[in-house]
C-alpha cells in the first residue's frame, strides 16, 4: 500500500514537472517570437528612416538653387499676382508647403497638418501653402477641409523643378530672390523626421 502511494506521488510529481516544463517552454517560445518581432520592426523602422533620409538628401540636392522667376499665383478671388509680390511686405524668406490635387490625400493632409502645428512658432506670415489645382473653385472648397482657409494660401500651375515630378507634397524655403532651398518630402510613416526638419527650419525664422 505504501509502495502504491509512493508510486502515485512519483507519477504525480513527474507529471507536474512535465507540465511546468511545457509551460516554461511555451512562455519562452512566445517571448522569443515577441522579441524577434520587436527586433524585426526596429530593423524595418531603421531601414525606412534611412530610406527617407536618402530620398530627401537627393531631393534637396536636385532642387536647391532653382529660381521661381515669373511664377504667377492666384488668390481665393481669382486675382493673379506675381509670386514676387509676397515679399513686398519686407519678408526675407518663407516656408512653402507645395501640394497638388493629384497627390495622395493622406500625404497632403499629413504635410499640411504637420506644418500647421509649427506655423505659430515659425510665424504664420512666414508660412505659405501653394496648391496646384486646375480649378480654383474646387481649390477654394478644399482649403477649409485642411483648416488653412484663414492662412496664406494660393493656387499656381506646375513649377519647372524636379520636385514637381515626385508625386508627393513637399516643403521648401523660398527667399526674396525666389531661390529655393531646404527642399524636404514629408513622410507620414516617419513623422519624427518631418518634425525634426520643421524644428531645424524654424530656427531660420
């Protein structure tokens, strides 16, 4: 009888040890999967970030120092004025957000909303939104949707610079000689890079 009890206790103990071992194994396996996923995501993020920097490095080089001479812009009531007139108030430079009807909606919204957050610190009068819409009525209806109807917003045709072929909205600094610099393509997948760009540009104003 004592032997049977001892045998049962040994069996139960072995069973408990096996269960404990299996639980530990699956917990370890689950943690390893989680760790691998985190590591994979970190590597993907680093790869995406590096790609974004490469794109912007190239874009800035290819587009800087172009001049927007003879560019005409249209205001909300269809007055057509030279871009140069925006500097008549003594402004030395402006930060421009360039977007088009053909750009992806979420990309345009991201570019505009991010810049709106920085507008006060940069100076609202130093921030210009330049759309590229064939129909000015449609463009005017679009402004309130982005929350920029009470800001400096104008419509203009395509510029003769490589950035217009990107298919994405972009930022650039425009000086009083109408020379472009600091060209940047905001990436909604990596907002911290866009905020870093805007923080650095803010120091110029």
